[in-house]
C-alpha cells in the first residue's frame, strides 16, 4: 500500500471513529433526556392525583381530625416529590424540569394552606362552641365569669383570624394554578395535570365555606356582646 493510500485509510478510519463516537454520544444524550422526562412526568402525575384527592375535601361540612391528617400526609408526600425533582440533573431538559418545579411547588403550597385552613376551622368550631356554652351561663355573671368570657372570646377571635388568613391564601393559590398548568401543558400531556374546572370548583366551595364561617363567627360575637 502506497503512503498516500495509507493516509487515506487512516483518515477514513478516523472519520468513522468520530462518527461512531458522535452517534454514541447522541444516543446516550437521547436516552438521558427520555429517562429524565419519564421520571419528571411520573412525579407530576402522582402530584396531580394527590392534589385532586385533596381538593375533594373542600365542602361546607366541617372537616375532621382524620381529614386534616390526610391533608398533612399529602403535604409530606408532595414535599418529598419536589425534593426528588430538585435533586435531578436538569440539563437534558431544563425547560421541562423548571415548569414541573413550578407546578409541584404551587401544588405543595396549595396543600399546605388547605391543611392549615381545615385545622384552623376545626379549632374555631371548638372555640365558638366553648363560647356558646359559656354564654348559656350568663345568669351567673361575676368577675370570674367575665374573665372567662373574655378569654374564650379572644380564643375564638384568634382562631377565626388564623382561619381567615389561611383560607384567603388557599384561594389565591388556587387562582394561580392556571398559569403554572399552562406553562407545563406545553411540555406534558394536559391529562397528567389537575383540571382547571376542578380547581375552580374547589375555589368556589372554599369561598362558600369562608362566608358560612364568617356568618357563624358574627353570630358568636353577637352572643358574646354586651347585654
């Protein structure tokens, strides 16, 4: 083989080697991106399922300690998923990871404020009941009775204040879901995400419950008013 032929052969081998390396790198990059997408979308799907279940707890009927426990379980579950997402190497599909992060973070905040609003509503139910029971003994008014009445009313007012703050935050977060959902729906199957109509139904129920609770608190205030 002549020197020129050998050079051509070596050059061809180098080209083939570079092409194989590039193909292998492209294949590995494609695999990494596909695996990242699969894992991220699974986190999104499971978070949506938990959020759908939790939004179903919104009703005019008072919650229970068991419902609050389930909501707290949801908070912990989605918190773990968000932590898992943030530990991932986002470079193969950073846009998807960032959109999913917004979706999971918003879902987590919704669950946290929902759990808080239910917890404070339960406390408020207890404190207003204690106030009503105390006022039934108004015929026994004395200094001690007045001190207890003021203390019981203050407790109800604090519980109502905490409930009002949490349910208002819950409502604001529900109204923000559409934006993060739209951002993620560009890169994920919308069927994996919580539906807008479900979110709005929960928002309306929470609003109705808030008005009902405010009416109940006003009645308690009137009961504890000067006579």
